[in-house]
DNA sequence: TTCTATT
């Protein structure tokens, strides 16, 4: 039975010779009696490269010629309703799907599209990722055929694509999809690192392709690097503007917040009633909070916290992940299902804020655990912005700050460690741009040491912070 | 040196 081995049809589909396109109504007549029912072994097809102005009714005629359609649905973005340029199609008859694939897949380009239509079994019918390889360090002259020949000995290849830029030039990498995971694995074993292509900077790379999730994370990291993680214009979105779209795609949320002004809000304070909700949530499904963050009983989350939260959602996932060993999803959702169908509530948002803080705190060594609670309850005022120096041993030099970082962001990053009496990012006079270094002063050396311990080497985007004691004034030359 | 999308 197909249902017990869902992948089998994929093989049979792939090896059926392409017939002449079916046009006549006789195709339909074979299954006129199926009504809304579909065959037990029907195949759900993925349809790609559809112009975004075409809806189901526009697509129907194209596909009906291969048989009675059981279901056809254009994919839309869950929240924006935007046409995604692809669809799912299930025919009543399995046979119709095979005919449609053979007749249409890569055979015809719909108006306005630059690539031919895709008609193939949906991923849901058979997981595609665990047999798909990424091939890197190819010679840019190598074609699909060259790559195919290289991989052919290891199994049946379903798909072979060389990645190309807009100009059609190879990017020196490719995707190769085998019919099974083990074939793919054997290709890795035999080919990875086995040779160096002429003109390539290192030996051939053959590995399983990134999953969607990995791609998302990769993109985030890239964007984070471009934007600078602590973007000062970003604050925690308000309850009302914090879209469920962002809720759904939490890993992208922060990046989106940076890039889409519509999701932003300048600031946010939390009514005390909602703080209790956080407390309840904290007791419920989260690891014990080592900082007693909630029991600080602050009447409102300090503004420093709201600013901390947004950056937390941005790019520290790797660190946080390592710090407590929980999967990302668990961290971000507090153990709730990642895809809530409801719009986010205040509690949802708070949860995220809270988990964000937890992630932040999770990296702190146990010996430095006191300061955050302090900063919550004492809520140091943003005062004394003229460079007040602390006593010796209380002043830090910070280098490799994000370009966007101003005095305030600098202060907020160091508030968790104690009373920040001043923070200063140095600016280039001519360009008014940050020079990416600055100074922070605490009122006691313990806070300064805690900050060094926790923040020196802290990764932000591609850079790592350098945090050390400021040299005394009279020491040789200023940096 | 990671793609045009997969409810």
C-alpha cells in the first residue's frame, strides 16, 4: 500500500517516460464518477512558478485537461493573504497527476514568469530534504550535466540544479536530489573532499542541503550582520502592533522588526497586572529562573528591559541555545505550540519578552547573577550623560560595537551588571558616525568585572565585543 | 558555496 510507503510513488513518477500532452476529454471520462472522492493513492502535486495574479479559477482550465480535480488551492501567506506563487493540486485520479506532471513540469512557462512551471509531488507526500545534497566548490563552468555525471554512480537522481546568478553564471554550487537518503549518504562519503575542481578555492563540498529552518537562520545571521543587532530604532513591538505573523515566525520577527517600520513602536511599558502573568508563566513550564527576575516586583518593566528584549530576539539564539540546551522553539514559545492560531495576547508578548531576558541572562556566569535583579528593582535613571568616570577599576573600554550603537544602547547593554553612571560611544566628528568603541562607567569595580566576564567576547552579528578595563588616564597614549 | 515557492 502506498500509504505505508509514501515514497514509492515518487520513484515510479520519476521514471515514467514523458507522453504526448493529453488534450482530449477522454482523459476525464475515465474518472467521471469520482465526484468529490479521490483515489486512495492520489498524489498531491505542488505547482510552482505561477504568476501571482492567477487564482484557482484561472488555473483550473490548465489542469482540468488531465483529469477531474479534487482540490486546487493557491498558497497564500497566512497573515498577509499574499499569493505565494505556488499551489497544491490533487486530482481525483492518481493517473491524472502523473499525466499532468509529465505534460507540464518544466514544459511551459506561464506569462510573466521567467522559469517554467513546476508540477511535482508535494513535499508532504514524501520528505524531500533528507535526500537532497548541497554541492559546493564546483567549477563555475560545470553544467547540470557535468554534476549529474559526477553523482550518477551513487544512485537515482531526481533533480540536479546548478545555482546561477541573474546573469546565468554558475555560482559554483548545485543541488542534487537522490531518490533515497542512503544514496545521498553514499555520494557524500565518496565525493565530499574527494577532489578539487579547477579554479575552486578548496575541495569539493558534498553535504545535505540546509533545511528551511537552517536557511532562515542563515538569512537572519546575514541580515543581523548587515544591520547590526542592537539597532537603536528597535523597541519591543506593542501588543497591538505586534503581529501574529511575527509571532508565528519568531526567528524572523526581530529581523522583520528592523526592516519593516510598520512593526515598530517607540517604547512600551508594562502594566503591573501583566507582570503577574509573567510570574505565573515563569512558574509554568520554564526552567527555574536563577535570577528571580520576576520577584523583583518592579511595578513596571524598566525601559532598559524593553530595549534589551528586542535585541534578544535578534541574534543571540546560538548562545542562548548552548547555554541551556533547549531547542530554540522551546525557548521562544515557552513550551507553547509555535504556531498559535490566535492572535497574540499581551501574555504572549510578555512571554517572549521574558524568555528573551532569560536567554540574555542564561549566558551570565553564575557568579555574576545578582545585577539584573538589581537593575530591575532599582531602575537606574538615565542621568549623568556627561562622561562621569567611576573610581579606578570601574570604567570599561568597549570595542567592536555595532555601528548603530549610541550611548543609550551601550548603557542598556551594561545595565544588567550594575549601576551605570555613564556611557559614551565615540563618534567621528566629520561623518557623525560611531567609531564603534566607547566607555561605560559603573559605581563599583564588582559590576565592572561582572560585565567583563559576561560581555567580553560576546558575539553580535559577525563581531565580538571587546570589553576590558579602561586604561587609567595617565597611561601612555589614549587608545 | 544554500535555491522560486511546500498548506
